[in-house]
C-alpha cells in the first residue's frame, strides 16, 4: 500500500496533536490517581497498560487515516450489521460488572462491544442519511434508533444509550431533515416521555436509580448514594486555583473518590492542577471540537460531512456529560472522559474515530474516488 | 447544513463556557471550603485522654483510682452505612438504637460516634476480631475513674460525668474530646481544671475505608495535677460507720489552719454509678429518695443550732462585760416574762448556777438572763463575728447562709417589732437562728483557736493567714474549761463524747422540730441533734460540728459520733508516735476540768 504524499502534506496535525496530548495527560493522571496511599507500596500498572494501548491506538489511527473513508461508506451496512450482532452477543454471552453486562471475552482479550458499536452506528446511519432524499422513513427510525437502543438499554448501558439517541437527533438536524418530521418526533417523544420514563425507571438497576436520586439531592445521604457526587465536588473544589500539584492530590489515592482513574479522572486532574490546569485541558477539547466542526464544513462530500459531524458530536457529548457529572451538574451515568479516562477499548475506538476525522480533513481536496487497487 | 454546523459551534462554545464557569465556582469561589473538606476527609484527629490527677487525703492515701475505660466508636461517613444488624449483634446492643444513633440527623461527618462504653476485656477482644467487617469502627481507650471508698466521703470527693449537652459550647470545655468525663460534683468538680490535665492529640491520615495509614502528628497528653486534700479519710470512714443509717453531717476542721479534716454528709451515694454515665432509673431513684442523698447536708442544710449556740452567747456576755462569771443565777426550771413562760429543758431547774455550771448543765434560764443583759443587737454582732449568717466560702458546693435574726430583720420580714422573748430564744440558739454544720464547725474552730479566724480550706497546707478576733484571755480560758466540763464533769450533757485517748471539750444542742410540740410522734418529729467539739482541750488540733437529722438529743446521739471521729483522728497518732504523751494530756485535761470525775 503506497501512502499518498498528499496525505502527509495535508495531514491534520492539530487534531492529531490534541488527541495525543489528551492521551498523555490521561496517562500521567492515571499514574497519579492510582498511586498507593502508603509510601513504598507498589503502584498498580494501570498507567503502563494505558501506554501500551496508546501505542496501538496511534498505529490504528495512522492506519485509518491511510485508508480512504470511502471504504467505510461502502461497507457501512455490513459494519453496522456486525455491530448489532456484537450487541446481541453481549446479551447472550457477556460478562457482567457492577450489575451491567457490557463485556465480551475472546481469549485473553476483554472488550466492550458498545465502544465499537458507536462507530458502526455512525458509519451506518450516516450512510443511510447520505442516501436518503431528505426524508426519514419508519424503517430508518426502527433500524437505527429503536433496535440498537432496545439492545443497549437491556444491558443496561445508560451512557451509550444517551449518546446514541443524541447522535441520532444531531445527525438528523445536520442533515436538515424535513422539519415537520423532526417536530413530530420531538412532540411524540415529549408525549411518550412519562410512559417511557416509567418503563425506563423500572428497567433501571438499583445503582442507577440511586445515582439519579443522589443527583437530585446529594445531601440526602452523604455517606451513601450521594457519596460519589459529594466526593467528586470536594476533590475538584479542593484543587482551588493552582491545584495541589502533580501527585499531591489526596482524594484519589486515599480512596475517597471512587472510579478515580476511569469516570472521575477529571476530578483527580482538577485537584492536582487547579482551575488553571482545568482551563488548559478544557481548551484542548475546545480545539478538538471546533477543528471537528471545521472539518465537517470543509469535507468534500456529504458522507464525510455527516461522519465528521457525528464523531465531533460524539466526543463533545462524552466530554460534556462526563465533566458535568464530575462537577455535580448531572446524574452519574458512567461515561468516560474521551482520550483521558483509563480503558483500552475506549481509547482505541476514540483514536479510530479521530483517525476517521483526520482522514476526512486530509482528503478534503480529493475530487475523485481513488483507484481500487 | 452549514447553518446547522454554525449552530453546533455555538452550542459547543456555550456548553464549554458553562462548564468553565462551574469550575470557577467550585475551585476559585468555593475552593477554600472544599480544601478544608478534603483535609477533614484525610485526617482523623483523636484526642488522647490525659490521666486525671489523683486525689489524696492528708496522709497520702489515694481516694480515687484511674482505670482504663474501653469504648467503641464509629466514623460512619467513610464507612458508608454498616450492616446495623450485625453491628448491633457484635456490640450486644439494640439494632434500632444503633441505627438511630448512627443515622441521626445533623451529625457532622467524620466525627466519631460513641456506640458503647465501659467494655470489658472479652468485648474488646471480640470487637477487635471483627473490626474489619465494619469500616470506621474502632476501640477507644479512655481513662475511667473508680472510687474505692464507695459512699464514704462521696459528697466531698464527688464524681465524673460527661459534659452536659448544653455545655459543650462552654469555652471551659474547649479542647476536650466530645465524650470527655469532667468533674461534676465535689472536689472532682471544684478542682477539675487542675485534675483534668491537657489531652494529647493524635492526627492520623486515614483512607476512605477508615484504615489508618500513617501518624501525622502526636502530642502527648499532660497528666493532670494531683490534689492533696487536708481530709483524714480515717475520720470519714469512722463517721460513715457510726452514723449508721441516720441522716446528717459532720465537719471537722484544724483550728490552727482552717484545714478541713473531715466533711461527711449522709446518706450518701456511690459515685461509681456516675462514672460510666448514670442510668436514668438510677438517677431517678437518687432524686426520689426521701432521705435526699444528693443533698450535701454539711453545707446545704440549715437548722437552729440549739444549745451549741450558747458558746457564742457566753463569749458575747464575757466580752461585753455584762456578767460576773462567778455570780450565780437561780434556775427554777423556767422564766416568766410578759405572761409567757420560757422553760428550761430541765423541768426541775438547775438551782443557782454560775457561768461554768450553766454551760456544763446547759441551763437555758441562765442564758435567757445573758440574752436579756446583752440585748439582741450585741448578740447579733457576736454571732456575726463567729460567722453565723454568712457562707464560709469553702467553694465545694453552693452553701446555705444560715441566719442570725435582729430587730431590723424581724421588722422587715414579719412586720412586727422585736420582743425580749425573741432575745431569750435567740440566746439559746432556737427560734429564727439557723446555721449549717460547717458554720458551727467554723464557730467551734474559731473559739478553739482563741479567736484566730482561719477560713475553711480543703487543700493540705494551703491556708491564708487568719483574721484575728481579739478576745480576752480570760474569756477563752473560761469557755474552754466549761466546754471541757460538758464532756468530762459529772453533770455534763456531753459525757458520751468522753475519750480515754484525748481530752475532749464540746457542747450539745437540740433543735426542736415543729410538730413535736403538738404531740405527734414518729421519726420525722424527732428533734435534730447537734454536738460541737474540740480536742485536745489544752492545745486544740481539731474542732468539729456533728449534726444528726431527727436524731433526738444531742448528747445521746451526736456526741458518740463526735467521739468516734475524734478517736479516729487521734488514735492512730497516739499509736504511731506519742504513746507516752497520753497520761500527761489526761492530767492536763482533769486539771482544766476542775477535777470532777
């Protein structure tokens, strides 16, 4: 496979730089968050695993950039179909953790299919939208909204469900689908909300219900269900303006903050680097998002535009849900901070998504479909 | 589509802006508060109780003991909520009680909640073994207090209790652990600041599971100061024994210093009941007890001193020069004045008596005559000079003042003028005259010292120079000799206080109980018995007052108790060092007593 020189010339260094920088910040913060409370005790190797995953992820990103995204469009439905099969597999043969069935183990590898399903969904749905004549049909709604949501809520994976629903709406809006239909959808979902809300509430596992209650009033029971939110706020707030300094945070290592290196990694970062550091981190994300929107605007075709919008929206939704949750502005829904939280599957899939994004920007001047070699 | 993307950019900028604002709010605006919370998360401050000072009697006998007191507490916030059922079972407590205590609203997080105290060793071992099942559960070691003497001197020594709920904000108790035991009664309360010491502090870094990770800082406690009382516990024991189940009080002082040698109030209570937090039922039974065991009768009960007051009247008459001590007054068993007969206790009368004989036989008629010659004004002046009607200022507990009536007092209180009859009954310590046992002991002490007015003090060797009441040497000599006669002469009313160990002087007294005159009987209508005494009569080292509530006659009931107390004090001294001195003292005593035996 020959790499086109134009790929190097037009390579999107800004997006690439932003995500690699975020991942490095992530590894440093994971190392700090998981350091032992007692001096001399061994440090768990979470950060080292994440370094290995980062290496693979960067390779995967470059590989994805090298392959034209036209292939993604051509195999979109097959990829989406495979994604659905994986979701089914999780339900049948998945491993559960914390009451949720999200993991699949193949040999020594454990991974979360929903991490990859998001990409399959983007590939498939964008392809569907690009081919539609500005109209949303019932088979489309059922195939890209009802079926996957049903499978994911069954797991249950609240974070991914919210993400998919949001992506569905965002992409419909981006496509500029007939306003009447969207209005109808909004009205219908508003009407159905109490009904579905009930089913949703009943379908929630106990810990999810607790999280919602705790969000509504964290002081109800500071040592119980409100614990995570309270401790997260204490962790972030105690960083004050300049932070406690790298590896000087106390909330994580002393285990006051749960899920310190995954969902609550931002709190650990904010404790050690303070308001100043948090602003820098948020700015990095802002660069990533605005660059993503710009890529969508400059994409050479509609599929590229839709996929770039979807990926940017996905990063943005994860980011805002995760940060608002750690800041106590949202219930705890178990969404990781993209590129920073510990988790190999998520890092890999996010880097693949970033690769697709870079690919779309890199190829914005290519007017013709490349040769099939 | 371009417009949709522009809107998307706006949404992104808005959301990031809102998040940045929220970060500002948490980290900059509220940063200090959260920083403090994170420190409180991290550190557990444990107070190390200071060993309390020991209270000794004048012979260095310890009156209290420090014993380890184990209790179990929990820091619930870091533990999430424990399994209440299992916890209740482990501590042998009621499940609902444990749950209620831990989940009580308004608790500040991270402050240990004490679940049970006074654990025995088996309980400590069991809890230690299962501690890891209940994060945040830990054993605390306090220093408890034991009172090996039980009821003896309980009013004096006092007891410890928790800081009362309303008092926790008192600056006096700042720096004390929330469950600290402080002095609540007696010397434990009065000298609490000295005895208490300064608690140490151990700051430990803990993790969220309450596991102690490392010691950050430790300040050793400063041991409380010992208190050396002037009390002789031997007297207290003897008094407790000889009172039997009667109610009353005894106060003994060293007339040469004012040191309190004994201060007993009965019935008493067992201070050990209080040290581990008194049960409501025990408290109620103490409060409801008709004999009022929580009343310190030595300082808080006031009664007419009866004939013991005649000492004051006699001194007043001698000092004012209104009598010739050898002139006789004839007692026919009563004195009629204004159509009213003021009787003498001896129905047949004493016949002609001089001052000495009047005191020895406690002749009322003689003292009516002294009262008539003195007038209430002078009598009041001398009673006040001997401390009647004013607190002694011992400080152990709030004292009653007693009362010495005067014409002004009667006019103000009863709106009627003073009559000579009032003077008569006042001069024999009846009517409106009242005094507390400690006042009578102080009076006796001041007479025994020949006018050196030492204030009562509880601390050994710690007394102030006395004020001096200038009395004629003749007055002192005559009164002492008469008081010696009361105990040692044939017709003396205080013969029951006679001791073969040491020459004793004293005076009996009987306070009439209203109702007895109306022919009622029963214990509650018995007279109150008094006896004031000092010894040895030639060179007094001890002065005391005994009061027996509804005891009957002073000579019959109170004098034997005084004797027991005096012998408890002087007996060991004689045995220890000066056995050869005894005959000499007896000789001196008989010389003073006029040789009548």
